[in-house]
C-alpha cells in the first residue's frame, strides 16, 4: 500500500478509531464514569429533613472520619475488610497457585475433571453459596458436626457463623472456597504458556517437580500472581453480597462481619428503622473508591514496576 | 472495576426504577407496594377479587419486595418517581419521613377514616397529630406459642406467672426430650423483637414506661430495662445448642417439626405453624411476676397503607382505601391472615383458635407498642437497630445486662435532647 504521508493516514484511520472506541467509551461514560462522578458530587451535599439538598463541602467526610460514632463504625468495617482481604491473600491465592501447579503437571490424569470441579463454585450464585454453607455449618441441621464426628473432632464444632470471634473468618473461608477458581485459572493459563524446553532443561539437570516449580515456573508467572493479588484487593474491598446474603446488612454479631460494602448499603439505603442517607452513603462509597484507588496506585508504582519480566 | 460499588449503588436504584416505568404506564391499574411477600396469594385470591366485586373496572396488582429490602427499595422508587400507587407503610418514622418529603398524600379527609381509633392512627400521624398519612391495617401481638403435646408429655401446665414459666422451662430441659425454647440470635432481630419487646412491657409497665422514655423521665439504665435484659440473659439456658448461628427460619422449623416446646412468637407466625405443624399448639401471654396486678402485652401497630402523593391513579386508589375502611376488609384480612389483627373499630370475629387466643389478651392485659418505634429511632445511632445488636449480645453473653442497658442509654443520649 502506498503511503502518502502521516496526515492522510490519520484522516483515513480516524473513522475506524472513533467507531471502535465509541461503544466502550459511551457505555463506560454513561454507566461507570458518570455515576462515579455524580456519586462523588452527591457526597458534598446534605438534605435536611423535608428540605432541599444543599452544598456542605467536606462536612460528610468530617462526619464519617471524625464523629466518634461514624468513625468507629467506619474503621471497624475497614479493618474487617483488611482481615477479609488478608485471608484471601494468605489462603485463596496460595491454594490457587498450588492447585494450578499440580494441574499443570504433565502426567496428571483427569485434569479436565478436576479443573471443572474447582471452577464450579465460582459459577454458583452467591446467594446459593451463602445458603449452602449456612446449612452445612448449621448447628441444627448441618452436616458439619457429623463430618467432624467421623474424624473424631466433633468437640471442635461450634456455631462459627454466630460467634463474634469466628464469624468473619468463617465467611472469608466461604468466599475463598467460592473464588479459588479464579486465581487457579489465571495462573494455570500462565503456567501453560511456559515453553516446555525450559522445564525439560531443568529436568535434564536433575531438578525435581517441586524445584522446577519454585525456581522456574513461579518466577515466570509472578506477574500473573501480582495481577491476581490486585484483582483480589479490588474484589474484596468491593465485596458485599456474601455478607449480606448470610448475615444481613446489620452484619452481626455486633458488627463483627461488617465490611465496607455492607456499611455502604446500610448508610445509603437504610436498614429497618434506620433511614437511608444518600449523601453519607455516597461519602462512604467515595472513601471506598479512594482506598481502592490508593491500593491500585501502590501496586502500579511500587510493585508492578519492580517485577522482573522474562521474554519466553 | 474499582467504581463498581458506586455504580451499583446509584445505577442500581436507577435500573430498578427504569424497569418499573412500563408497569406504571398502564393507566388505571393500581399497584400496591408491600413487604408482605408471604401474603401474595391472599391478596391475589381473596382481597383483590373481593374489591373487584364492588369495583370491577379497577385493576389492582400486589407487588411485594422482600421485607429486609422493602424500605430501601420503596424509598428509592419514590425518589425516582416510579413507585406504585399504594404504599404499605411501616409504623412511625420511616413513613413520617416519606410524608414530610411529600411522597405520601394526607388521608385525613378519606371517608371511613373515623372507623379507626386515635391509638390505631397514632403510628401514622405527624407528631402533633394534625395529619394522618396512612390507613391503619393491622397490629401484631407478641407472646409465646407452645406445643400442647410437649407440655402434656413432660407434664407442665401453661404458666401464669414468670416463676411458673421458668420452672416449666427448667422441667422441660431436665426431661430432655424437647428443646425448651426455639430461638436463635443469628438474625439479631428476634432477640430484640421476640425477646426484649415481648417480655419487657411487664417490667416497664407498657405505655407508661414507653412514654417516660420519650419524655426523658425514664432511662434505659432504670431497673425495669436492666431487669428485662437480665431475664433475657437467662434464655440462653433454654435455647438449642449453637443458638448463636440459628436463624429465624431455623427456629420456626425447630418448633414446627415438634422439636421444641416453647416458641417466642409474633402473632404473624400463626399461619406458618397452621400450615406446617402437625401437632396442636396454643399460646400464652408473656407471664408477669407473681402478684403483679396488671399484665402488659406488646400489641404493635405494624402495617398500614398510604397513597403515593404522585400517583396518577389517585382517584381509584382512594376508592380502594375507602373500601379498606369497611367491615368487609377487616373481616377478610383478620381471617385470611390469622395473627394480623385489624385496627378498625368494626367487630371482627377471629375464627382461628390461636389467633383468637392472642387477641383475647387485649381484654385481660394492657396493650403497648414497641418502645423504640416512636421518635426514639430518629437519630444516629438508631435505637431499634441498637436494641437488635444489644439484645443478641446479652443472650450471646458478650455483654452483661447492665452494659447493654447503659449502651442503649448512651446511644440515645448522643442525639436525643430529653436524655442528655
């Protein structure tokens, strides 16, 4: 094709570029960017009972972060959210990596069956997952106590979902059980992309499967692991549904399972006799956004740049 | 992805309302918003057909939302202008706020409004009583439902005093074949509603105590409230093991499967037990201390129906509301839904034996409503939601009765002038 200069090139390319960008731009602007900006705008207003919304500047942020009632609730939900995230990072992702490592072993049989079974919970609705686990762990009807009885550990069984000390951890494990398929799939795909000759060379040099995994495969999939971590972070700080399905918006007992998503819901929409406050709710949502933004920026600048990438 | 929740919050409400626009567009069809999703058959098979016998040209549809989501969804729909014509009203502040925002129309001039007593209307009036904005439908009564066969088998009688009540529970526990009391604290509200508000009026003398809390002369740290929490704290001895993780439906099932002897109830539980329990059951009011000369029951004004101020079918909706003030509706509603007691002055024959037992306590005992509903749940922290948390914690033993009482008082003192 003859090139007649950059100007014509751009003019020619203009239409397709706009056409390709348009759907995503329009949809994201309409359904993501606009609501996001509008919700931030909403957080700068307040509506007195029966009156019109008025601009109040940062008052709502001051209320949430400085008023002792709101601040204690907010930071409680923040730390609970951190615990929720920590369990996912320490349990879900290592298990996901380990399972992906095992699945990618060349001599494994029934690989596809295992893969399907492990991704299955991810495809279930959260409401169903919450319901199933509530039943399994129920002290009245649950099979949990009977299963522990078989291995002689029945004395360890307790109403875990109802105890302040264990409710959040239990819910985190339920969430881990549901979502472990995602890191598994992503890391498995990355592992498959590793050329066989690298592994073969290591095997010829006498490395065991475990050594191959630790010294060759893991460093090569580290960028994927980092991506999984940031997805986990964003997903966990946006989490709401499982807690709401199992514990309701009051996230009991004594708010021990309250995370930022449930706090947002309660504040924005209200709960039982507590009336919703869209402005304070939008403030909570904006703070969630800032926390997630902070986490993502930290990842981009402090972690992603330092990751060694290898050309394969 | 990071703005997903924000989008969810705002666009969710938007999407919900957009989805409802076509429904409203069909003119002349009345849409009733309600949280009573259990009652959909009764409305569709009994109440609406009865109304259509008189007004065959008005089409009515009953569109319930699950109870826990109702307030959030109806508020969002009203704000977005997509709510139904008739709005089922929660008592007191939730509806009062809707009225103040101009979302509910005043109903003072509705024909038939004089069929309701002032007490019945008080839950849906402005604080000064100058405007009524919802038509009272029904109240619910708290008490205890018991398994008659279990009582016979263990050999205990229906208790008349608090001492007899706990002696009976002890005996059932000792016998071991039944769980003495079916309740859990997982959902929190049962502990407050079926527990605290059920047994409490006998301690704080019903309306007198409730009004004292409102004018500030009574405090949650008073003996009456501490003692209520103390009695509640003893319940853990009688609840099934692992009650911390037992939900409301679990407790209902434990009772209706015949595994428990006593069930702390709201009268609305009757119809479920009628359908599911294959044993005979009865009811008794929360027993007062021996020697008390008056007994008190929680007879809570629970449900009413209001008119969406922006309804395009206001004339038809008013016809429906007027029909609801009549004796036919009172009779139909009270008997189709045993356990919901009509608030109108019409003489209604309640045919269900357990429901009529519940309603008979109105003659023997003084009625009161839940003390957290009027005015006291207006601020932050919200008293009703606080009581859920505190009552559950008292039973779970993570708070002592004294700590719970002072926490409730401290919460109120934060925003309510008479308690400061």
